[in-house]
């Protein structure tokens, strides 16, 4: 199962984690519009028709087309692997069965919308061009985490009054303008089209999340100075909290699974009360839905144990890191490169996967950044390449699965390696880990 094609040719498969990273770089390259040449060859091992693709490099030099790991660089533009220490180059091939087709997209209901009742802004403020925008439906409840002087705010929906309508509005907006920065659940919006929720609306929301106590900051946090601003608390050597995080982080970063030596430079607790509250509401809403509407502590705890992962890992870079801590895991800046299991935000079960420099990108001092995240995965289904949403779980209500997953070697649906979320509030970055590899 390791050798591909004619054994005399010695084409050796990459491991599943590297295969996924190289395929993501390959897909990014094909999306860039470069020229390619296609050849067909017959595999003597299986007798099935295979397709080998060789790509010519474009004139643009973009690092997302290069996968770096363990002293090697794989460049999908010229389909070559280079050893950094010696400069030795080997060719690589991408082999796919041409009879394999992607699963059909789920039949998502198209809701007729009277566009005369839709309020569309004429323009965005200069500073928000290219930033994520949120569609609003009357009756939505939104929590905003930052506000501009021109009346625009960044927020996350705590309650969807009509998610099917919101999805259709996003589809129409994207189709009309080609814009992919419009979302159903998070983004910038003008405050002048909103109003303070009524007491009845707040009561209904509180019932779903288990009362106001559930929205309080965790007991181990420092005092909150401003609920809309992120606070970082450095964990010192000897802190039990720090050691717990490091132990979990290092669990899969040991030989033989991981060949590099890893040194933890620092660990910080991320405190963003507004983001935490959005996460709690999403978590409690999913658990409340799956208990059949009962809010008994025992039933909610069973649902929580089943649907929440503590922790999943997300590698990032120094530029995106600050945005995540302030605004959350928005797909406009967290999920653009990886599309194999859907166009969402990717989290790994094992830190080993996210520690590759492709995901945890080293800064100029060779420091890498990893986030230990609470993620409410809910009900999930297999991921489909380039899918904008998970598949439909209940056609009668147009309810989607909450998450998609990717299976690597020896995985099962009960324990997948990769989780992909599609709502920003599904994940909360609890800790930022800074580390180096040697």
C-alpha cells in the first residue's frame, strides 16, 4: 500500500497528514488559474486507469503553494521535493482515480425572497472593504464585540430567527457580487438597523443557554476589564494550568510520530468575554436541540460530553493570530487555503498535525503559534471538497449538520482527525502556545 504504480519506478506515498497538506496546496494552485498538462498512464498494480498531473509554475511566487516539513520543501508548482540541507531534488506525482467523483451536493431548499423587503447598503466604509459582513434577518439576536465611530459594529449572532432565509441571502449576495466575505452568523453590520432586544426575547434566549449564570466568565479567569477587548494572561512555569496545556499539546509531538524536538516558549490564556459568551450560546443551543428541548442538568451534561471537544488544535501565524483572538475564527481569514473537507475553519484532533510549518507558520524568530480550542462539533458528516456548508441532516426543517470531518489513516467516524466548522461561534481559542522546533 506504500508503493504506487510500477514498483520499479519507486513512487512512495506520503503519510496521510502530509498528503492532506500537499493536496490543499495543490488545490490552491489550481484555483490560481495556472496552465497544466495532463497525461494518462496505466497502473500495473491495479489495472485501473490513473491520471497523473504535471503543473507548470506560474509567474507568481506564493508560499501557499509550498509545503514545508522536517527539512523538506514540496513545491506543487513544479511538482518537486527539495531537501533543504543538500538541495537534492526529487520529482513528485499526484495520482487520482479518474472514475472517482465527489459526492453530490445536498439538495438545499431555495427560499423565495421578496427583494423589495431586503435592505441593501450602498457602500462599505473604507476601512471595512474586504472585511467579513453579516446578513441580518428580523428577529435575530446579535452580540457585538467592537464598534466603530461611523456606526458599524462587528458581532456574532446569538440567535437565528430564520437561518434558511439567512443562507439564501448569503447565496444571493455572493452570486450577485462574487463576494465570499458575507456570512450568516458573524461580521460587520450597521447598528442603525438594529434595536435593543425585548425582555421576552432575552428571556427566551436565557432559557436556551441555562440562565444568565452560563454566560459568566470562567471562574479561573482574571477579572475582566472590558468585555469587548481581549486580555492575555501569561502562565508561568510551575502553574498547574500551564502544565496541563503543555502535556496535552505535547501528547502527539513525540517520536516516532513526530521527528522534531519541540520547545514550548510560552503559554497564554486568552480571555475575550464577548467571544466566550457567543461560544457558550452556540454550545448550549446545540446541546439544548439534541436533548429534545429539556434543560435538565444531567441531559445537558450528557450532550456536552458528546458534542464538545476539549481541546482541538489550530495552527496559525502572527498576522492572523490577533484577528482570531479579537474576532474569532472567521472563515474570511481562517479558512481560505484548506478546502479538502469543505470551506470552513479546520481543527485537528492531534497537535502533531497542526504543528507543521504549513499551518503553524514560523515568524522571523522561528517561533510558531498554536491555539488550544474548545470546539462544539455537534452532529457531523464527512466533508466534501469546496462545500460551503455541511450536508442537510433533516430535510423537513432544512437543518444542516454542524460540522464536517476528514478521516486520515486508521480513523473512524467516531474519532476523526480533522474537524471543519462553519459557524464562528463554534470554537473558542482558550490558550495560545508559542513553540520552536529543532
